[in-house]
């Protein structure tokens, strides 16, 4: 299923049926300053690419999932080099940049890349940023991404994004899909009533999984009044990824990150055999690569809690610590924080499929124009797995019994409990959290509710990492969260201490494969007292 071939070096023959191919090949040939042929004589490309046809040739669904996950795992860990196409022609002979360079407008340089670039390239591997407290985790402030969405070339228009962790990502997409299906069903029902009533508008309250998204006045002709919508786009597609809630699927999330952060351009966004970033390499990420990365992220284990780890003997807690966490839980709810940071939601059908068969999540054509089904990305023949059963990571042995700790809890009806502490809805958060620009058109101070699962392991906090502690993050809340913030400030010192203990309770946990036997023999050494990964043995191993 893996191809060890690097991307195609340019210049070279390109298909005539892609309108920009010849132009872009000439662009890259002129812009690439490094003699990759000389590099290729003494070095190897690092990527082991995934082949979509070979993925689909695996008939057994569980084997197909396992092989695809493994290929995505290896790609996520790969430190790409120039032969793979990592980086880009930034300008000034630079391959990487922590600062957007909209001033570089020359042939093949930063501002002329296709698709349009908003940051980077700033890393040679996914794990440069997703590394704390271990791989697939979040990032410290030092690896914040600086973006220039307007290509203004002015620091006053730059924005920053802190790196979130990736645990439980598949459940977020499945929750979003089910919410969207329900909202669209409600809208269609109102439209049908409007048609039956001669076209008069019909108002419908939109709500799914206990979360209100405002209302719509629906008309038979589809000309709906959406002025009372709340926290969602007019298409009623919940987009659970990115801080602004503007990306609907893990595949799209990966394509954007591969392009902007790594300079590894997927053929789905450039077209076949096209070098869009002037680095002399085309075909940097295959269709199979994007499938594998999407499955790898979707199957990341769920975040857990210190209380769960204590129950398994992995992270012993004192009675006082347990009591403080439980008191903090009640205080969190009483303060109104759970209005947006909802503790749990349920997925009715917990099978994740790549690609998704649902409108707004699947694609009939890729951004570069290729037919997705013809490329092997077919909702009728997906890579699928069960979120309550199939995640490969965090299968641990407790008292001689295998515990699938990475899977989501299964309900009696076959659903999945997702303890995310979020609502998958955008909220206006007040002037303190407003940016200088409105990046996505939803409002400069409007953000998707950040899920709190794993928050005890992942400082710093907020979209730009400005908050080094949880209390700082709370103090930055305003707008729709002003009342909850004020309620927290009205608490006694002891109550606030308990609430922070509760917020420190959700943590990330992962058994590192090579450490699994040692971890099970010495479970108390797996995490430190803050629920964070003990890196000391990893450093010794290096």
C-alpha cells in the first residue's frame, strides 16, 4: 500500500488537460534554486506514500482500516525533506518562514503560490507542532502559526493560531455530521409546510443534541430568512475544526495543514503533476496520503480523566484530590460554564467513514477539479471504523484483562458517549478576544467553543496561546460568556481552586508502542502528578 517514490521533480512532462499545468511547471523550474538532481544522487526522499487503489483493494473492512491507519501514522511522523517537496520557494532563497511573506511577489515566490498561501511553510513534520505532552498533542506558544489571510503584508493584519491537540477528532466530525443532518431535516420539514400552505413562510426553531442554533423562516422557494440563525453557517453544516469553526472534515483540515504549514501540497488542491509552490516538486501528497492521514487523525484515542486513570491505578489520586475534582464539577455547572462547554453528547451511529457520504462533508470533485470518485474517494466504498471499538492505541492490560481505553464509551443502544465539554457552535466572545481582522466573515470576536477534553494536559490556552493558565483563559471570556466569567469571579478562593482542579481533570493519555510493556509494569510512572506525559525515559532513549 506504500510507495517509496518521492514527488515528481519539475521540469517534466505534464498533462495538457489541466489548464495551469504548463504555466506552473515553468514557474517552478524558474523559481526552484536548489539542484534537486544533485541532492537525489546522495539522499532519499523520506515519505512512504499511500496508494488509494491499494487501500481499496483490501476487502476486509477492519484490515483496510488498520493498514490505512498505519500508513497515516507513518506519514504523520515523517520528517520530510526537499526531495519530498517539503517547504516552498518563499523568496530570498528561503524554504521555510515563521512570518508570512506577502511582500514576496516574484515568480514562484510566497505571494504567488497556488493555492493561495496564508502562512508558512514553517515545519518539516506534523510532530513539530503536535508534540505536547506527546505526539498528536497540542503545541506550545513557540510554535504558534502566524497567518496573513488578507496578504496585507502588514503586522497589524497578522493573526496567530495555537496548535490544538488531535485526540478524539473522528468523534467531533461524526457529531457535527449528525447535528447537521438533524438541522437540515428540520429546515426541509418547514419548507414542505410552506409549500403546503401556499408559500407562506414557516418559522422553525433549529436544535440538535440539546444545542439551539437559532431559527429560520423557511419558504417553499428556498429563499429562507436566516437572520435569526445562531452559531452556524447558512448551509447548516457544522464545521468542527479550526478555531473559527470553518472546516468540516479531517480531510480538508489535513490538506490545508499539509499545504500551509509543511509546504507538502496534495494533488487534490494543485492538480496532478503540478508544482504550485515553486519548490521544484509536484505530486507531493497523493490521494491515498490524504485518506490515510484523515483516518489516522479520526482514530486518535479519546481524551480521558485523572479520575479514570486513578481507577485503573495509572495515576493515583488522594481522597482530597478526588473530592476537590468532584466539588469543582458542581461549581463549573453552577457558574454557567456548562451552557457552552456541555459535558457530554451522544453519537447515534458511531461509525466513521472516509469519505463521508453526507452533503457538506463528502466531495464530488476535489478543489483542483478532479472527480473524487474516479480518484478512488468513493462514499460507496469507504475506509470505516467503529469509534467505540476499533482505535488501535491505548489498549492496555489491567489485572490480566485488555481494556480498550482509547475507544469511546458505548451506550446500550449502540451509540457513543462523547465527553467533549463543548457544543460545536460559534459564540461571540467579547472585545478582549477580538482580532484586528475578521478572517472568515463570522465576526472578529466570534469563535467555536473549544472542547475542554484534554485541557489539563494542553497549556497554553485560547486561540493564540495568550493564556498560560486556565484562570487567565477564563478572565479573557466576554460577550456571550460574560455572565459565566463574572460568576467565576464571585466564587470564593476555595471554590475557584476546586473548579480549576476539575478543569485539570480531563487529560490526554497515550501508551507509546515501544513503551507499552514497561508502562504496564510500572503504570505509576506513566504520567506525572499533573496528568502530563513523563518524558524523562524518552529523552534517555534518544
